[in-house]
């Protein structure tokens, strides 16, 4: 069976009484080159163990199983059980697990599923839950690389250089944990049903160490979130809202000590500059 053939897919879904769920953001691939290229761009080989999030009916899973040592596909929608048994039942290097990936201990799951293998994650992520799932994947520090297909606008923002003015707090978060890179675009015509926007595939090579040293990582991310919470405000005003106990005068002193203008905006800061502010705040509280 061609898992990306729209006619065969519709027949399979109808035979199993399956209907697409808008609430789950389900869009299944109808272009064979897309899952093939995702697996290729991810660099999957027999030395890899791959966690796939949301296999759908399995076109990407199929390509991963053909290349990887082991594949663990985690699917939330129980309705897909009989379909996936039919489409992927021939693979002995695949484990299908029907669960919510947001509730899994990913580090433990990966350690148990892929002993001796290089761990990777791959996914065609629903647009509405891109950030929460990526956050979980990166914070687990369980994967060498994470390769995902997401909305193009979000992909561009994630891959923007911190300090370029084109990013967000989530941009800084992703660059803290990994080195994101845009791979290729996927037009709406490659899906059933067709989304209204273009998708992009990105890869995130996870860092063994953060890009710079901070005394308090939680405080670092608090600074980042405060800076972008009101991104049109100056950094002084944004931090004054995020750290009301400090007062503007003290914030200005901290910014100037970091060689930053009080009128700069958070979107113009690099990771190193955010780290410098966080470290100054740690010293102030010491």
C-alpha cells in the first residue's frame, strides 16, 4: 500500500470509519517525497533509535523503519490502532505506543527503548501544539537531533538568529538547547486535508552544553520571557514589569553595567546579552 496515495488513503480511512479531527490538527501526507526527504535530512541510519510523535497512518514511520535500528512511534489517537496495525504491522523494529507524549518521561522512555543507539526525534507536528511538544523534546536532553515539520512562519522564527529582531522568547529557548536549521518547505498541496499555510521542516542539533554560562537558568529564562512579553516596549520598561521589585533605576544600572542602552528592545539582544543581565540579577540578589 502507498501510504501517501490520496485515493488509497481515503479508502483505508473509510473502511475503518475514521474521520479527520480538527481538534487534533490532523493533516496526513499525500506526497511520497516528503517523508522520504525528512528521514534523509534527519540522517537516520541503523545506528539510530527514533522517537516519532504522531505517526498518523504511518508514511514517515515507514521511512524511519526502513532506515533506523529501532523506531518508537507515539500516537495519541486510539482510532488509528487498527489502521497502523494494517499499514506498519510488517516492521519488527517498530514499537507503537498509544499515549500522550506530553505525559511521558522522555529521558527514561528513550533510555529503555534505544539502548546502544543514537537517539533522535522526528515528527510532523500539529500546528496548535508545536511549542509545547518541542519544549518537551528539547528540555528532556534525550536526543542528539530533533527533526520536525511545522508551520513555515514558526519555523522561520525558531531559526532566526537571536538579536536579529525576527525572533521571540521561544527562539531564544530553542537556540539555548540546540542549533536550529531550516531544511525545506512543504506546500499545502502535499496534505489531506490541505492546511491553509505552507509547512517547513527544521532540524535542531542539540547542544551538549549551553551556549554560555549562567548562574541560574530559571532566572535566565525569566529575563527572556519578560523581555518579549511586551516586545514593543524598551527593555527597561519590559524588565520593570517582569521584575517589579527592582525598580527602573536599578534596571538601568544593570543594563548599563552590561554595556546595553536603557532604550534597547529585547528582540535586539543576543543570548550572551540575556545571560549577562541574568547573571547581574543573580549578583544583585546574592
